[in-house]
C-alpha cells in the first residue's frame, strides 16, 4: 500500500524551518536573489523535505524506525513557495516526492538489522 502526503509550501514555513535549523543562506529567503540565479523562487530546505519523508517512514514502520530506520534520498529539483509537495512511499519503501513541475526527490526508506554493517534489509 502506498502512503501519500500533500504538503503546501509557503515562505512562512521555509522561514520557520530556517530559524529552527540555523540555515541562513539567502537562497531560502530572498525571492529576487533566487530568481536571478535561475530558480522559480526561494528554495525550501532539503532537510525540510527529508523531515516530511522521515515522519511518514515513522508512521509506516512504527517504533522500529527510530532504532533501525535508514533513509536515502537523491535531490532532483527544488521545491519553492506555492508548490504543493506530494510525497509517496510505496509498500517496498520507494520514495517519490514531486511538485506540479515534476519530481523533486527519489529514494528509499527501510529498516536495517541492528549492527548489520552492509545494511541488509530487515526481514
């Protein structure tokens, strides 16, 4: 079963996240600066998107996620204010995050065996 979450992105959310994590890079806060560099607007923090994904993984795997969870994500494109971030986690843990313009991230969430050096998936 695929889990889905749609999260509207606003500049206010981006600003609040930046205050929490201490990321003061101007690309997240100055629209004109971001547009001048070829983006549609300011950029949300990649770790902000990762937080949404990790929260969904915790719902999927429960308590085990906090002790044996692993997340891998490849960033493809930015997320900007006004976007609605659509995150899907498939039954096998495949992650796809997208906005109206297309995919923004792909990856995998899974449980690993505690102490397993090569990260084999837990059965």
